[in-house]
């Protein structure tokens, strides 16, 4: 019976790739804790027009393509993926928390802070994908053919985190109060850092 159950669970959740599933799930929960409500939060708190928000954030997100290339270069050069991911996740959390200390009229500081947040946050996913592929290549009993199935756990985290965030922030009258995010985002950062510490490693040796 034990052997049968072990085989069943292995097929159901893929025990040999469970670390990668946990990595995607918990790190993505941290990322998505602010992702979906990023626009409404900034528009309401800093009184920014939708036109300016779309134009400037579009430009900033375009620039993160180059910052992500630099982050990947640093990761490949020093071969410290765990350290790099730690810096990115903590940097994103600190940048997010700094938004609460800014006054609505401090728009220049807001855009600078948001730029740092986007720089740190958008750099996480490419490194997760890179580590996942390496894990599947070098771990016995795994295959890169299952790469897409591992990334699905990021989608599960997206749905669950948005649901939780909406429950925490939505008032009975339909309006949003984003004060709970000030605590939620740091709390979700902790399990993400723990999983990174336990799972991520360099496979180049």
C-alpha cells in the first residue's frame, strides 16, 4: 500500500520536482501580492492620471529589459543565484514599503521609488526560469519536458494571491484600502526567501 501511495503521489504532484513547484509558488506569491493592484494603489495614493501612469510605467517596464540583462550577467559572472535572488526580493519589498513613506505631492520621488521596485521585481522571474531549467537538467528523474508544468504553479500563486489581496483590501462599499498590503507583502517575502535558501543553487560546477 505504501509503495502504491508513493507512486500515486509522485504522479500527482511530482515529488522529485516538488522543490521547484514550491519555489515558483511562494516566490510568485510575493511578486503578485502587489502586482495586480499596483495601478489602483499608485493612482489613488499619488493622484496620477491614467494617461501618465500608462505612459511612464510602459517606459519603465521597457527599460527593465536592459536591467534584467545586467542582472543575468551578474548572476552568470559571480554564480551566486541565491544571493542575487535574495537581493532582488528584499530590494523589491523595501522599495514597496518606501512608497508608504512618500507624500502624494512627492511625485518625482514616487517615480524613482517605483523604478527601483520594478527593477528588482521584474528581475526575479527570469532567474527563477533559469534555475528551474537547470534543476530539471541536472536532477535525476526529471526532464525539461515538464518545465511548463512547473511554471503553472506561478499561475496558481497568481490566482490565490489576488483572491487573498482583494479580500484584505476591498471594503464593503466596493472601494479599496491598501493599508493591509504594508504588512502582507513583507510577510509573503519571508517564505519566498526561505524556499530560495533551501532550493536554489549553482549548477555550473
